[in-house]
DNA sequence: CTGCGTGGCATTTTT
DNA sequence: TGCCACGCAG
C-alpha cells in the first residue's frame, strides 16, 4: 500500500495521532495520499470504517475516493462516511429534524428558489427590485448565514439603507423557509451547528462516532464549515486537513483560506507536512505557475518542483477578436486530434460561462466532439425544475415555492390574481397555500396532487414520473407545441426518467424522499464523466481538481481575467491570481494562453489589454505562436481603419498603447494626453487621437 | 388570464 | 447580447 508513495506522502499516511495539516501543492498526489491514509487506518490501525468521516468538495470526488479505498481494503470500507459538507449536514438533519423543529418531509431549496423567495418578499414589502437588487440581497443573506450571523445579530450591523432592507428581508426569509418546512443550502451547515451547540449529548454522540475526521480542500472552507469541523473534532482531535492556500478560489461565497493558515494556531500540537513534488506538469508549466503566484502576498512558503523535464514552452497567442480566438483554439485542437491525441486530454478554460458560446460555435463548425461542463446544467432546466417541483409538492405540500411554480404550468387559468389572493388567505389562516385551497380551478389542481400522492404509495419512482406528466397534462402541453424546443424538453424529461431508473437499478426501490434529497445536492461538476472522449469546455472554477495534457486558457485580458469587478480590491485581485494559478497547473504537457485584441462584450465592442498575469510569467518560458505574426500584421492593418474617430479622454481612464501596453491617463491638456505606463516606459505624452492609443 | 411586443437593463465565479 | 419586467390588446 505504501510502496507507491514518496517519503512525505508516507509520513502523512503514517501520522494518525492528533491534528495533521497537509499542505499539498497542485498535482502533488493529495488524493492518493488521502485514500491511502484511510485505507491504512482501516487495515493497519484497525479503525472501523464506521468511525471515519471524510469531507470532499464534490459528490463525485467523494464517490471516487470511496471506490479507491474499497479497491485497497475491500467492500468493508463501504461503511465509512465520505461526503461533501452539505451532504453530511443533510444527513445530520435527517437524523435530527425533530429537535430542530422541522417535519420529517422537509425539502431543500436551491439558490434559484431562494431568489424567488427574496423577490416575493420584496413584493410583499412593496420595495422596488430595481432599487434593491434581489440577487445582491440573496447573496448578503447567504454570507450572513455562512458567517453565522442571525437576523437578530445582523440588526447591530445594519446601518445603510441597503443593509436595513437586507435585515428586513432576511428576517422574513428565515420565517418563510421555516413555514414552508424547507431549508436552503446554508441551513445544511448552520442547523447541524445549532443542534450541536444546544445539545451536548447529541454532539457527543457524533464525536464518539467519528473519531477520525479528514477534510479535503480545506482552503475553501467557510466559517460555518470551519466551526462544524471544529465541533466534531474537539473531543478526539484526530483531524487531518489537506489544502493549498494558493488554490483558494471561493472567497466570494465565504471561503476563508486563512482557515488553513490558522490551523496551527487552532491546534497547537498540530503536525505539518508539505507535499511539494508535483507529478503532473512539466517544469516550464510549474515555473510559470510559480512566477505568477509569487506576486501574491499572504501565502505559506512552498516550493513546487517536478522531475518531468522542461517540456514544451508555453504558447501565447494574441488574436484579433473573440471569433479569431475561438478559431485558433479549434484549429490547434484539430491538429492535436489529428496527431492522435485523445479529446479527453484537452480542455478549454475560461473565466466566465458566457465565454463558452463562441468557443462552442467554433467547435461545432469544426466538428470537434466537445462538452460544456457546468453553465446550464441539467437540473436547472425549466422542465426538470417543474417536474421536481411536482415531486416535491407530492412529498411536502407545504412547499409554497414549488406550488406557485407549477400551479399554472401547464396553463390552468390560475393567474397572478388568484395566487395572490390564495397567498393572502393562507397568511391570514396561518397555513400553507396548499391547505388554503378549497374551491375553483385550484381545487382541481389540489385534487390532482392528492391523487398523485395516493399513486405514489404504490408505484416506483419512474412510474410516478410518468403519472405526473400525464395526469397534470404537462406532457400533453409540450407535445401540442410541436416546436423543436418543446421536443428537446420532452427528451430531457425522458432523460430524467433514465436517471431515476438508474437509481432504482442501483438501490432496488428508491423512495421519493431519498431521491429528492440525493438529487438536490448534485452539482454540475458531478455530471462530469471521464472517458467521454470529448474536449472539455469549462470555467476555471469548475476545473479544480482535474488535469489535462493540453490546456487552452482563453480570454486573458484585463477586465475579463482578471475580471473587471476584482480590479479595485487587492484581495480580490489576489483571488483572480490564484484562479490563474489553478488554470495553469491543470496542464500536464502543454499550455496555451490566448487573448483577443477586441471582443464583443454585453453587445458592445471593447478593446482590452492583455492580462497582467501573462506579464507575470517569465518571458523565457513563453513562445509566441507562429501564427500570431502572420495574422497580427493582417489584422493590425484592418484595425487601423477602425479607430480614427475622436477619443474623449479623462483623467483616470484606462488606455492601451500598441507599444507601451496598458496604462492610465494622468493628465489631459489640449490635444495631448499624459499616460502612465508600466515600467520601463513610465509617463508618456501622446496625441489624443493617435491610432496606437486606445481607450479601454 | 394569456400572449405578444417593447424597452430597459445588467452582465463572475457556485456547494 | 439576451433576459426580464411591464403594458397593452384580445
């Protein structure tokens, strides 16, 4: 078992007495170390799998880890608990819903549902959603919850008008969820904490059960996850966390990489082991990653190295526009495929989902097999959400969110007015909307659901779905539409049935309850399957933990990557840089960095200077693509026709100069502007309308 | 209540 | 650019 490990990894596997922090750089064999460690605990330390809790970042990672441990020690290992924080929280909740004041059949609301609730509350409060962005409010509520700030506590912080609105919405939001017998994602972490804090005996039970706790991707834990871990580990202190602060990319949803930097303060007796040998990438790629990340200030010292040799240089290509960029990517992927490389080993990475579109079009044109991971994933499609809402309603009729979603879909002549008055009645009587229904077309709807409830007791889940689609008229409505779009929706519903069937094949019968819970926590990344023999298109956030021979990073422009919204705060810029670090370290053999001189953005043409991250890579590691030179000359000639119109300049504007690169206007006088460029150029006086100077 | 058209608008990353 | 909210006519 230990043979395949290096010394550091071995040390990490063998140390099982007390807190352990494993600092593992990208590609340093972290998963291997963790799985071997678990296997070792079971086989050599004779720890019951039942006492082991391992937390991973995705459900898929959990499943893989479990499989690998089973391979090492056999089926016996099935009894261990490997899950994400959220699934673990759900499990605790299902075992203790009563103490927390929920009904057995509570439901989980996804972020879309939460947003719907927030919008609804704004309406009830008669607040203009244009003045108070529902999304921003939802995010604020979520971050409060993740930092364990209750509405009552938030009262002390809320001073601005926006915050006061948040406070009001937050209070109502919590109230509504409870009344709906539903919980949101954040509750899955917070409610267990509440439970443990208020019931020593229950906490003790879980501490006794999970004597060994392992947490992967520790740099991405938020406050709630941190506390949850701490509570569980505080008795036996056998806690092992693994992470890399350079790969912390989720602070926007409350992750705090300092949790990893502070581990040694929390556990004074902690042992620290660094895994610094990278088994994934060539030296050039690693050097590039290191030279980028060293521009960040707060990090633990770490020195990633590889014995794979220098390898190919990093290829940089500056395209004319986003179409040209996509074309370049497609052409080079074609070359790779023609030379016998597998599509599985190629990835195109971008900062924002919106960028996938152009790439996708080009892949279609060039007939390259591809898949887009994430973005518009299966469970967020309208027809799937509708079907899910029906199923939830059958399971828990108090679920007002699901009810309002489907009460008029397919059309039943129940409009906004009817729903509003039902809502009001329900509020008045202190019951759910479902319970408040007693007449009209609504009653027909209610009867349909009642019938389905009875049906659900005697049929399999897959059969139930057919019944739902038929008796509600949902299928019929789609069929009568006859559009291509409707056909796709029908196909998706069939696809959904094959998922439920797979569940049934796996576990025999699956109950509606188990299914709803299982499905509400699948993420888009969980859909990612190996061996599809397709090129992967995904955001850098989605690619974490994966690796490819050839990686194309597109859109490396100021304002896109690093993203516009992160330029003001240094901490946010550093997060973008970590994102760049993650992107680079996905590549095993070849890395392509690409950007566009101009690009359509929000319907407008915009010109962006190259990303600063490119400049941070030692230039001797980079080779400019050959194609660049030919194309660039052609394109530059083209460009000259475009930019001769008057340019208005103001102090503070960002500018881009063909020779001097990115700069910022420091003075405007007459027909001249003074622009501060990066060293060695410094401040230059230039003609306002010169072709070489563009506003960014 | 429903369907259609328009105009205004915001656009990061997601368990 | 594409989505969504809104207003209007049937």
